[in-house]
C-alpha cells in the first residue's frame, strides 16, 4: 500500500478481444479505482510466452489467462502453479465463420474442409475439437492452415485459402459486416459453461497482498453485476476506447452477441463443475495426461468473501 492509502496493481491481459469485455469495463467504469487501486494495465509483453510466465518472473501481479496454462504446468510436474481466483468468462467465446452461407449449419460440412484454427492458444482448438467429436466429426479429418497470426488468418480466409475460420470478437463481427464470412456456429452454447478464462496470481503474491487482491475482486464483482444490468450500447460506449480501430456499431454488435449467449458470469466464483468440464476438453485433446486437483489450481474463498461485501 502506498502512503496515500492507494494500492498499486500491475494487471496483464493475454491479448485484446471483446471476449474479455469485463476487464475493460472494470477499468473504464472506475470499478477498480473506487476500490482504491492504482492499476497499470497492459497486454502481456512479447518476451513472455504467456502472462503466467510474466507473473512467475515478477513482471505483473494479476493476469487474465486461460486456466489451461496452470493445469498443463501442474501436469508437467510443477509443485505450485499460478492460482485462478476470479472468473472472467464462463463460456467459449469463439465462432466458426464460413465463406459460403448455409441456411442451416451442418456439422458434416466440416468433414475434409480447410479450416484456419486459432493459432495463439491451444484451448480454442481443444474446445472446437470437443464440439466436433460431439457431432460425429473427426477433427483429424479437417485440413488445417496452422501457424498463422490473427491478421494472417483473416487474410488467408479472405483470399479463399480456407472454407472456415475460427475467430473471436470483434474479428467475427468485422468479417460478417464485410460480407466475407457467414456465421456457422458459436462454440459457447455448444460446449456449455466451462472455466474458460480467469484472473490468476502466484501463491506468493496472494499471500503478500491479500488486501489488494480482495479489493480487486470486489471491484470486479461489481463490474460483473453492472454488465448483467447494462445494455450492449451502454457497455460498448464504456469500452470503445480499448478498440479504437473497430467501428462502434460492431463493438455493440459483438457485445450483444456475447450477452445473448451468457458468455460473462454473474459473479466471479470459479466453481468446480466448470473446471472439470474444461479439464475434460483438455484431456480429450491430449493436452494433459493426468487429472489435476481443483484445489491446486483454483481458490474460491477470495471471490466468495468479495461477494459477501458487495
């Protein structure tokens, strides 16, 4: 704590997407500031493979991250891993867009199709594989264009190098507005409530700065309530500063789509059924060999205490 009773906090995101609107709303709406936090917010620096590496090297305090990272680290044998203590997303926020419109999407249209998957994280592809298997489509039968950045993936799709592209918002809404892509399927409703993305910190930081973490979680809990009560237009107006290159109407459309599929939770408690569902997806995709204990990767007491104070 600083001398004027303010609490400094270095907050990291993995990448910029309207999927993570709760983060931007917590900042733009002043929810964290009103809890006495002085937040330095940034995207994970490129020298780190992902934000949890940055936390382990003391380049940040709290990070938005897929829980997959801690599960895999634990599966590799790490005695302790960054702990996830507040839920950001409770569903998959990615979509499959097709170049050819289908009056009613058919999963079998993906058999043998050329697809550009998400290239920067294993979780979106693992989640898509789960949905494919559920509908009787072997993921191994897809022809994947891999190793592309988001901009390269979009360019390849526009050039007709693939029949489907796997994206989040606002990229999906931009492709729809351009008439290049057509909505095939939203993965969020397909795979139900899963522990997709959450806030994490090292055990060391949680023990050394309990008041900062509590205040952060309290402010974030208020943010989630505001998101539930607010319209897409109100939310879009609040977070538009984080997406200066995206048309405001596409920001609103993206948020409306996410709200309609219950993407963001009503409270930050990361419950065990959501953890186990995500773990099933990771295990089925071969990303981890053994079941990792919920109690090692998740803490709920912080969010539960924060909720009791609201």
